[in-house]
């Protein structure tokens, strides 16, 4: 597995749309000045500036995230041809793979490459390490390959071990050294940034309350914003309305998350009117930046999308919702003139959809493996037009979903059909090894001992383990060897443990 993981496993927190909290309120005059600063600064910075022309050029071409965490995916050559067929304008890689970068030199695609999290400390501490990274990962391909962004790390503020905090401290120094290396070689049209998740915010609702977390606001965000502002770069955000909606589908209406709502939300502090959940989330980041003194840094969406499937309990993860979200998102982001957000009317936002393929080796819940626009064989999961010119109503009908409301009932975790028996045996030993009670029924003479097959024993062990430890974030996954089912796999003699939803 790549050391630079691209995943949503922490995203129910990272995309949390926090409920209102008690906060100190501004005086009417201070609130007026603050809102005027947010609204007017974005307008003034957009008029006639070279940077805005760059933003507009990049934003007019919807990008796609190309991840490779699957054992059944097409070759890079085939994948790039598929990206071209989709008419995407930009491709974001989670590494700087030499084969892929060479192949991209034969296209007109803009390209984004990434510095792995585990190299940030060394690059941040040593200009020579940054020079070596640029010499290895940029110079052999540029300018034939149209590299436009180098992203340093991936959602590093979402992790907070002592080692992670060392990475935090080296983030901006690493970004600065990469820029120094690029400029020393006469390269000025590659922007350097870092993608952050929504969990960088302490508060995001209402949007005007947007505030960065206390542990990162001064030591990390202030120098980061100063760097982005000084280099005319972007604040890259991984933003998923699916997660706040699915966490609270009663108060966050589905149509509002899918850009389909006729209703609106008015921020009580600013009076700005919102027609969709994405704009609320984006503006909360704009307000958080403004509170630290940086109202003008342009946004770029490094990841967004909607899962086309998931586990039984994962509400709303279906093809119709995924197609609706992504089609409407493209229409919004390719509008000419740009629509922007309520806090930044008319500001273009470069956007990358997540993701190209369903990736079957991503750990975590079922949605983790179902963000793709394409199946691994290259066939579309649903039709989509990256140019934004096709009418949404012109697409064919899609299956009516049955999971837009929470599932109620029992769920079991069983071995997938055709699983390798040797791998099942290892997973069985793991499941039975944590607690003596998990597999007690599988002992010789026990009620679930027969039939004596690896698949039967593994299915029981998976269900028992999941039922015991689901509240501790255990998933019905077991390295891809398990799946959820609503059909009771047990019998009169052997009662399989289940999870009740």
C-alpha cells in the first residue's frame, strides 16, 4: 500500500458540519466590518489580476483524482486514455509515478503531483532534500508534462501523534523549500500547496463561525496562510458534503447536499443565503482564514465526490446520489461567468472529483472502495460530462435507491465468495485471537464447529468479532475477505452473532 494514503476513513469527522455552538458574538458594527472585509476583498482581488486569470484557467477544467489502491485496475496507459475520454482537464496523482508522468507528457492534461507525508520532515529540514525531490520528480518531466501543482502531504492535520506533530512543524518549511528549488530552476508556473480536510476547523456552522482548531491555528495555519498568500497559491480543501449529511440526515436534507433543493439557509450573522451544503462548508473555511487576517487566498477543491455504494448501514451511498452530486457539481464549477460562493461571488474554484475508479484495496467501511466514476474494467458506473455543457436532464435514468433512509434490522459479516483459503485462515486466526469468547462456539464439539471448513469458520469468526468490537471502530472488511449481509448465515444449531442497526 502506498505510504501516501488517499482515503476517507476519518472523514465523518473531517467533513463534520458542526451544529451551532455558543460563541462570543460581534457587535453589529464589528460584524458589518468583518463581513464587508470578506465580501469586498474577494471582489477587489478578482479584478484584472494575473493570479485571477490563472485561477480562471485552472478552474475551467474539472480535474479527476487518479488513485491506484486496487488489484484489478487498468494500466496507467489505459487509465490516462480513459481520463481523456472523460474529457477531464486535470489529473491529480497521489505520488509522482515516473511511468504515469511520462505518459502524461503526450496529453494536454494539467497534472498535480504529491510529496508523501513521510518525506515532509526530511525536506522541511534540508534544502538539498527538496532539491533532490524536485530533480527526481519534476525536472525529468516538466514542461512536456504540464505539471501545475505540487501538493506537500495529504491531510496531515487529520493525524495527531507525536510523529504527526513533527510533520506539522515541518510542513511550511518543506513547502517553502520546494518553491525555492523550483524558482532556482526558473520554474514559476507550478504552485505549491497542501490538501487539508474539514477537521482543520473547530467550528464550521453557521459558515460565519468558521474557525480553525486551537492546536493548529497559530503554529500551523498562520504560517501556512502567510506562505500561500505570498506565493499566490491556493488553499486546497478535501470537502465532502456526504459526511455531514449522512451523520445527520434529518437536519441536513439530502436535496440540499445534492444541489437539488428549493429551500435556502440564511446565515444569522451575515445574512448570506445558501442553496447547498458545499457552499456552506467552503465559506466556513473562507471565514476561518479571514479571522487570521487572510481573506484573499483562493480556494481549490482537491477532493470532493459522493460514494456510489457502501456498507448496509451507510445511508445514501448509491449510484443515483453519486451521479446527481457530481453532475450538479460540474455544472456549478464550470459556469461562465463563475458562480463562486455567497461569501465570494464570481470567484472560480479549481475542482478535482474523487475519484477515477472504485479501488478495492482501500481499508475501512464500504464507501471507502466506492467513490469511482468508472468500474475497474473502464466502464462507466454512471454517465458524466466533465465539460459541464450537457444538460443534467439529458442523462439516462438510474436505479432508484433504497438506502436513502437508515437501515433497520440485523446484519452479519461473512466471508466473500471465492476468497483464498490461506488468507481466510490468517484472518480467522486474527479474529479469534483477540478474545477467548469470540470463537468459543467453533471449538470441537461446539455448536458451530460443523461443517469443518475454513469458509464456515471464518464467517462465524468475522460475525462474532464484528459484533463484539464494532463499537471500537471495527469494520466488516478483514483485508477484503469479508462482506455484510442481511441474510442470516447460521442455522438452528449455530446462531451467528449479528449487529442490530
